[in-house]
């Protein structure tokens, strides 16, 4: 739609099940969590083992959807194409929790995304979806501080959930 001039390139929407879904505003809390996650994931990128995609499309089997996760960690790839899967997808939810936990998991599981993490900023917790299959993810766990989390497929050290969420108020208001 952007190529055809129907939507401007910076329009804050993503395609989910054939509907243009408005992307939530990027609050200071949302951006702080993304920055902290980026720093934590940097060693895997510097090592050259992985690439990070930030708010970039991920091609999923459902041809009516083109989600744009906050962070997608993919195997190193110099191809000029959107990835079709990821080792880890992370969504940061301030006001998008329902979409991030009820709509997107099935899309990511169908694409074979190894793990989906949803950081629920207002609730100060992280939901882990793992073991993808045709019917969705087989495992779903909710983690709260002071948990340490280590992704199954990304070569980085553990993430300290308390550090990730430090200083973020529950219910992070829009900017």
C-alpha cells in the first residue's frame, strides 16, 4: 500500500488478519524498554551470530497479516528481504497487550518463531510463549521480577527482569 501511495511510509499501522491495525503510541516507558533490550541483545549482534530487526515486517504464513514486532532477533542474514521467521520476537506492550498476547502469538508460532516475549509494562511482568506449532505456542509462562530469563535460541546472557523494568511506573501514561 505504501508502494502504491495509498498509505504514507510513516503511517503507524500494521496488517493483522486483513485489517489495518493502529500501532500504539510510543511512550517513554515503551522506548526505554526497547533501548534496554537492544543493549542486552547487542553482544549476539556484535558476535555476528544474529541480526536485530526493530519494528520491521515479519512475513508470516497468513497472507492477510504482516506484523511488525518491536524487536525480532533473526539468524544473521544479508538477504534483501523481510525475514520469514525469527529466533526471538519481543513485543513491548503499554496499551497493546490484548493484540500482543491474543492475536500475534498464533501468527508468530505459524512462522516458526522460536520464542515470543511480551513485556507488559503496566503490570511489570513478561509473558513467554515457547514451543511453536501449527495451533500456536505449547508453553506460556508469566515471569515477574526478580526473575532472570535466558532465551532458548539467542546466544546472550540472562535478562534481569527487575533491571529491565526499573523505574517504569505501572500504567505508563502516553507522552
